[in-house]
C-alpha cells in the first residue's frame, strides 16, 4: 500500500496520484528497490595454510604417488626381470617387460616406483635377449646334431 504524503490516505500500489487530494504518490517502502547492502564478502588475506591443506587432496593436485597396484607391478617387473636375466627365461622376461611398461605408464615421472619399473623393464629386455640367444644357440646345436645324425644315417644307408 501507498500512503499519501499530504492527506494520509491509503492508496493501492498501482496508483500514481492520491484519489482524494491529487498529490503524486511516492512509491511505498514495499515497492522500493531492495536495499543493497555492502558486500559481506571481504577478500581474505592470502593464507598459505589453505593451499598447504589442499595440496594433499587428490582432486586438486596431480597425484605425486602412484597407487599401490602400480608400485607392486613395478616390483613384480623388477623381480621377473632379474630372474629372466639370471636364467635367460624368455617367458618371464616377456611378462616382466609387459609389467614394466604398464608400471611405467601408471607411475608419473619422479614418483617412487618408476625407477624400479624402468629397471625391471631393462632387466626383462636383457633377459629376453639372453633367452632368445640361448634359444637360438640351443636350436643351432640341436640342428647340427640332427644334421650329423642324418649324415651318419645317410652314410650307413
Ligand atoms: Zn491525498
């Protein structure tokens, strides 16, 4: 409701002038624009502890530490790589190589476990090479023996 400033009559909000005295009506308090208060938000001074606290929250930062499965994969790659390197085991080397590559992909650069994954990968590759050479030598020896036996058999026939 509006209140006439000169005669005091109550007028509806949509009225522009008083119907009794004709005085132009001012907008009532209800229809006045809402009071705009000063912004209550005051920028806080830079608080280093806020960032410090957020540093360890996974959604906000790149994980520095790889998950445990990737690290155990790196350990397995290293163990398999060393075993394949020592024994010339071709299948172990291949498994170690695959695990090493997977672990390296899962562990970010500079995180613990990545070096182990790299070492496992290198050991596995050498293990594969040694295993392949060993296999090739065995096949050659076997082939020579077979050939000699054939020659001997051929000579006998
Ligand atoms: Zn009036």
